[in-house]
C-alpha cells in the first residue's frame, strides 16, 4: 500500500521521464506542495477531531449537519455528542431507536414505552428514565429535540422519572367480632 506521507512524485514517474533533469526538478518542486496538501487533507477529517474542537467550531458543525434541536447554551460535551450522533439520527429518523438515543444523550439513560405496552391511547408513547438527576430543564430540551427525531404520527404522553429503592413495609390487620375493642399502640 502506498503511504501518502512518504511518496515522492519522482518515484512514480516512468524511467524515461525520471532521467530528464527538468522533469526531475519539477517533480521535486511539486513534492513540497503535495506534502502541504496532504497535511491539509488530514485536517479535513473533522469527526476524528471532534473531541478537540472548540465550542464555536462545534456550533458551526451543528448548523452544517442540521442538528435541528441544537442549543448553543448546552454544555460542550453534550453539544459534541449531538453533532456526533446527528448523521445517524438523520438516517433513522422516525424510529424508536433514534428517540432512545436522544433520551440517552439528554437524560443519561431511559427507554421508550409504546402505547400498546402500557395501555395508553393509540400512537402515543412515554419516556421512562431512571436517572434521579433528571431535571425540568432537561425535559424541556428533550421535548424541543423530540420532534426532529420521532415519527409524525406518534405523540409523547409523558416523561416519567422512575426511582426504585428498598424499604421496610409492615402491614397489620385485625378482625374483631364483639361489642367493644381496646387498641394499644406498641412501639
């Protein structure tokens, strides 16, 4: 395989041109320009350098890649994630997996529950996240972004934050048949 960093134009010329002193001098002169061009080409690969770009550059890329739900006031890491995922989201717009990726990006975790899974109205869905740090601001960002990735016929019913924890629960019961009953609280 040819390594573009090490290639010299004189080496790929046919022998009759390689032996001509004028052609050899021109090839050497062009080699410097080709190496400069090779460096410039390496800088074009934006996605490999996305984690090192500044906020202003990320903002421009968001505009270029049509990240419809992009907000310049978001934290830099969130903006980078949105730009990284925008191409994949555009390919999968209208699918539950695109919505779930958006949920993961904004809330950290969660999933989509379709109407037939929870007994809701037809063509509705709800978002359930178990992240206890989910805020109203994140929910508002999610709702703004949602219309750009969900299908047109489905509607968001609710966003639920589901938090589970263990607790001791004591239940007592009594059955009394008679005229009177004395109840004492035992602590």
